[in-house]
């Protein structure tokens, strides 16, 4: 029997979403945890599954908030790295008139893109029934591949 039902690797970031307008007409933005891989894990946790996340955030206000949020959802954070050299990726989300969303990413680079092969614990993946990964963090050639599982 495996320790985790699903382990996900990928981006964990902050989504700034518009929540109305100020009295001066400026957009009011709400800070929301984001990143598709952890969204999948959060829903699986609600369904009673055991989940783990592999990734990297900044050792900053936003990274600490994200770690706290996914831990409170029951997601294992044993392979979530808080990086002192890179900030947590920020995303500004615009909802278009037709309901679609447009994303503007702020990372130069963001911590999520700086996860290295040697930082990924293969035992977490091996001890999972399903391995899910997001591809947004892999938009930079510095991203390593998962360790050889043979």
C-alpha cells in the first residue's frame, strides 16, 4: 500500500484577482493561493485522498502563506522548499467579458521555476499511486527533470 494516493509537482503561486473597485476607481485585488497542481490536490483532499506536493516557493510572506494554506488543507508539504534566493511567483488574473481569464505572471525568475532535480525526493513519487505534474513551472530551461526512478 502506498503512502499517498496522489503526489503533484509544479507551480504554487499567488493569484491576485479583481474584487471590485475602490472609491477612486482602482481595481481592488484579493490574494488567493493558486497553481493547478495544488488545486487538484486540494479537491482530492476534500474527497478523502492522501496527497503530497513537490515544489518550491520563496521564503517570503507569500511562500509562507502558501505553505500554511496547503498544510491546513491536509496536503503533505515534506517536499515543499522555501527558497531564500527567489521570490514566490505572483499572478495577476483578469476576468474577461466572456468569462475567460487572462494571466500576467511576475517572476524573474520565480521560485517555482528554480526547482532542481536533486531537490526532488524520488521516494515521495515512488510512494504514490498517481504522479501528477503541472507544466507552467517548466517554462524555463533551468527546470530539471524528475530523478531516474529505475
